[in-house]
C-alpha cells in the first residue's frame, strides 16, 4: 500500500487562494503549483462539468401516490440498479436548504484567516488543505465538517468563529437541518427494508434515538480551477456511510457511475435531494443495494457548493446482512467501527481500483 503524503507547505493556505492566484495570472502564472492536484490520465474526467447524461437518471417523487407497487417497490428498484436517486417532494423545508446554502457560500468566501478560526482537527471543522491520496492527485476542494453525533461540535465551531457575538440563527438552521434529514433518512431506510421483504424497522431501529450513532454534515466548496481537464474536485469513490443525502447548488459537476462503468452528470433540480447508498448499506443489504461510485468535476469560471448529511450505525453494532428468499450470504457480519478502521488503514482506494472497499473487507468469496 502506498504511503499517504501530506500536501507540501506552499505559500497559499487554501485552495481558493491558489485558484485566485492562477486565474489572475491569465494563463501565465505558476501553473507548476497544480502539479500535486493533477490526476493520472486514466483517472481524468471524460465528461466536462456541463455535459448532459445520455440516459435519464432516477428521480423519485416522495409525495406521489401512483407508483406501481408503491414507493417501497420503486425506491428498491432504483437503488438496486443505481445505488443513487434524486428525491423531490421529500418534506425537508425549502427555506432550511436555502439558509444552509447561503451560509456555505458566505463562509467559504470569508478571508483565509477568518476561515482558519474554524479549523480544529483533521476530520472536524474547516479543512483548507487536502491530502494527496496514494499519489493520484489532491482533490481541488475546501471542506467544513460539523458533527452532531456521538458528540456535537457545532457549539465549538460557533464559539471559534463568533467568540463574542455568537451566531444563534446559524445554530438553529444547522439543528433544524440535522433533525429534518434524520427524519428523511429514517423514512428511506424503512422503505428500503420493505422493498427487501424484511420488517420495515430492520435498518431504522438502529438509528432512532441512539446516541452512539455517527452522524454529521459536511460542506464542500469547489473554487474555479484553471485546468479542470486534469484535476478533480472529488476522486471516484463510494461513501463509507449507510446513507448520504446531498444538496447541490445550480452549478453542475457531480457525476455518478452506472454498472457498465459509464459516467453520468447529475442534473440540478430545485430543492432536490440526492441520496447515495453507502458501503455500510451495501453490505447490510447483502449486496442488493450497491454503493454508488461518484466523482466531482470542475470548471474554470464559477465556484460550486454542495452540502451533505451522512448517517451510520453505532460503531459496535454487529451488522447482519439481510439475505432473504434463499439468497446465500454475500457478506460476513461486521461492525461499522471495524470497517472504518479498515478504511483508515486503507485511507482511500485508488480511483482505478475495481474492487469496492466493502467487498474487500466483508465480502464472501464464493
């Protein structure tokens, strides 16, 4: 396994600063600074950020009543094929999503020294610098991670960013977003369990009123990149969560991979929420719901913002894969804590790896 390398100590503190430096040079600037961000040719995007998909990506109207077989059957069918769906009429208030987006844009455009107040650990708070994963390129993105469970760090973030005046309205927005997304994710997990033919509480019982859960939200900010044909905002990957729910602004860039390996841009829908099956749910469903591989491509003109809510079970919960209808077990029992330790040791699969981490960790070879 290749050794993980930290970014070198350059003269810039954030990707946004580097972006401004290079774009201001009008093509004549120190583009060698892009070197650590450049990905191998085999990993470079084949579709630009503003491409359109040659096949329709799945959309689920959670408020509709005319789905043949019901919502559970429709959602199950989609997740079995894609591991991904865009949901509309989901019940999460639009004003909360807009307030979250407004905060994200205002935060990432703050001066560097102000943003750095919110940096308090590698996995929490503001992340200005990224890591070059296995020497395949550093993602062109700035991030902000806020945890709600098992221990919230939102109050710590507020105290660091606004030590005197506080920010009660932001605190309220973040709490409302977290609560609404928890409810939404419980609904999805119940529908997916019904679709599998097990009790509707098969997954969700482990997420309701459980303080040992791992839960939080993350903002991604992708500044304009001078050469988006050679750099990625997010390398191809699957999420280590059970479910990830993401909201993206109007700027394109997210792409998902179909089973045949082809890439498909995800169209923005007003107030739509994007749902990703994660590694944990792939194993938990005995492989019925594949974790979707996705990536983020860049553009050279406009910054892009997204934010997500991720949910995973308690670390010590023994996850027993649901094999129904005589299906043989395809995954051995495992714990989230054990899997995350494995992921930490692996750090991140190379984008050109064909085996998903959950298969390598818990898959049963027939």
